[in-house]
């Protein structure tokens, strides 16, 4: 039997859609307290407000549970279970808060040695205290030890399986916990378990249905639904690229596959599903090689580190390349440690201007500015890929070209390029939308609104074109595809700033005689 191509996996932590900040221990504690519990408290008190908010397009992506005002008792049960089962994580949250208070009150520029005695007990041996060069106190975690402590508990992890029947069948995933449902199978399986690989290999290779059912420990009441996830019909075969040049394929959002007959590179994997009718053409898993040589991750945001896709592809990925982190800062958890602890092997960390040199391919990490609300976040890279020493492409992702002099310096090292992939979601959510749970105290509204999770606008994008002189410019990472609404919460009109700004850039490309296009759905380019 084959696993159907529209079977989706959702990685869950305490029934909430998991992303890196929900898996890494310290950020997980902050999100449990400041996001998940608060959303559930609000729903329990007034479910009708949530029911009205999720119907309002202007509220899309807000902290509202999408159960039409019902299932309050189940949310209350989840809330109570969280308080009970995650008491240690709530204690970790309190300890982090107490440590912030301690440093503000007592770290006045003198030696910090004596303060180690006052560090909350559960943080002793897990943090280093320090001053920055402006004499401001701070701390960092020994994050590798956190992952080996009681604060990383795999019993919180589970997966849910479901058939995706349409592009818009799932509600916004970051604010609605996944309760039991007739169309879902929940399995208490830690993310690192190889049975996930065994299951999703069956999208390409026929497997033993009875054996996989046994390994997954499918219960009698789950069997009827589980059987609908499988088919005897084999999927279409992947057609490898056999030409002497380069083929790039756009899979939606920031996901691009670069292939030669020697190598395959997949950037920011976000793969749609196949097996149902849609007005939008797209590439899916059948359009990927069965072995992916390199996966490149540009930065640590939910729509670029999509565990849903990455866990399904884990068995195919030979090497995963991630930007190095800030080494223990709360706001910048390590992607390497995340991937190691959820079952990925052969992870390479790159810093700015570091390279991976292969026979006919060189992958270089480039500095990534902006889009992180002016926080000290290091886990972000643009990627420069050179193939056959004649084709050069840069994936800028959501980097915001605030300081063109940076890229002028880079151009003097890497030279001009053939293709530029540029994100232009230039509105962006405010800092608090993503990083709010990590703040020791809320920002004033004016400051919060000014510090956006925004990509490049026309002027910033045009500056990159002037610097690198690409022959092709592709605007991507806009969250335009309908199947991304469940994670991106973005809907544009012709009056939306990202549409206006990207239209201006495409018009400018035409004026310059450059091929320019805003990507949507699927796109193949051969060189």
C-alpha cells in the first residue's frame, strides 16, 4: 500500500502546533505561559468573542481559538492538564522572570560573581551571567544542557494525521490547539522516532499496511479512518533533471529546488499536498528527488522552519544547513540543537561568509539584515549558491536591505549574480506577534508597531538589483498561496503595500530589460 499524497502530518506539543520556539525548552516555557495559557483562559471566559474574531478577515492570525465558540469544556481540560503536566515549565518561566529582575536590580557594573548564589535554583548550572560592552547585564543559557534536563520532555510531543481535502480546510494553526476530531488521528510519538520516516516513505514506496499499523499502535477505534489514508495506486514517478545546465523549481512561499544532474538543493521546505482539486497548480512531494543532498534554512521563523514538511522529508534529506545562533540568548534558540533533538543527522552550521565547497557547487552564507524586529538574533542567513562556476543565485528570503553598503561589500567578494530570489512581505507583523512572550515587560504600543517582521520594499529591492545586476528577479516568500493561509495568516488585496511595492519592482525590471516576476503556485526555470 501507498500513503496518499494528501495525508498531512502536524507536529504537536501539548496539542499546539509545534514550531522551533515551542520545542526549544526556554522559549517553550515562555510561550506556554504567555501565549497558550492566555489564549485558553480568554476562550474559556468568552468563547463568543473568539467565534466572532475568527470570522473577521482583519483578525486573521490573532490569538483566537477557532472552534465556533464551542468545545469549551475540552479547552478547559487542556488548560488544566497544561497547568498540571507542565508545572516544571511554568516554574522555568518564573525563574527566568526572577533572573531578569535580579539583574535589573543588582547588576550595577560590579563583579557578577556573588549573583550566582542568587540565581533561582532550577537555573543554577544552566546560565552564565555577563555584561555587554555597554555595561548592561544579561545572561545566556547553556542550551545543550537544557535539552538534556527535565525541561525537555518528549512526552509533550505528538503527531496528528489527517487527509487535506482542500487548500483552505485547516484553521490558522498557531492559535488553535488540535483537539480530538473525527478526521484526525493523534499519536503519542516523539518527533525523533524513525516510525515517522517509515510512514512517509510510503508516499513513494509501497509498504506493508499491517506492519505500519502495528508499529504506530493504531487503536481499534482509529482503524477505519487510518485505512482511508492509504491506496494501492502508486504515485507518479519523479522525473530527475538530466540536462547539462541547472533547473530551479518554485514550490510556493520561500521553497525553491535547485537541481543539476549531480546535486539537489532545497531551500526553506514548505511543500503543499496533492490528491484534491484546486485552481492553483503546484509542485508537491512527487516533484522532489527521492534523495535531497542539501536543505538550506534561511531563518528561524515558523514559515521557514516548517516541521510539518521537514519531518515528512527527513528520510530523504542527506544534509541540513542552518545559520548558527546567538549561543544561548533566549530570543535565538539553536536550530542545530533543535534538529539534532528531533531526529535529524548531519547538520552543518554556517556563519556569515562561510562556505561549503563541493566539486561543482559552492554554498555561501551571507549576512541577513532586518525582519527580526531589531532583536539580537543571529540564526539568519541569505544563501549564495554557485553551480558549475557559471550560475550564481542568491536567496535573500525576508532579509530587509536596510543598509545597502553591506551588500555592496558582499558584491565585491561574490560578484554579480544570475538570479535573485527576494522576499517582499514589507508590512510585517509587530515584534510582539512572534517575540512578545519572550519580553521581560511589554513594549509601548508605538515601539512595538515600529519594529516589524518585514521584508524589503521597492527601494530596498531595487538597490539589490543595482548592486548585484541579476538577469532574473523573482519575488517570493509572500505567503500568497492559499494552502499557506493556515500558517501565514496573510490575505492581500491590490491595495496591499507588499503587492504595490512588488509590482513597482517588477515594472522596474521590465524597464531595465530584466526578467522579473512575482511567483505564485509553481514555476520552473532552466538555465
